[in-house]
C-alpha cells in the first residue's frame, strides 16, 4: 500500500543508526565516555576555605579574603 519493502526498511534502520551514533560522537567532543566525566567530577577538592559569618549582613565570606559588603559597620 505505501511501498514499504524490506530493502527500504533496512535502509531506514541504517540511516537511523548512523544518525544515532553521529549524535553520540558529537556529544563527546574529546572522545571521553560519560562515565569517565562523572568519575573525574567526583575527585576530592585540593583545598577547602574556611568561611566566617558577617555580623552585620549575615552572609558567609571566605576568612582572610573578605571584601567589604558596603554596609555601615561591616568588619571586613
């Protein structure tokens, strides 16, 4: 009725697979596997900075590297 033969269905399947694998390859520009990327993201951080709470505005700032928040009486 629509002219679907076995040859046309196989060609359609091959085209669909080529598009699928093409998008998978383009989605990984450096050739890394998604599991490898997730594994690298879980590596421990080299250093952790100590935070202090500002008595004036209540926000947390990095101890020793804080900048004034602009409010009157800011200790930093």
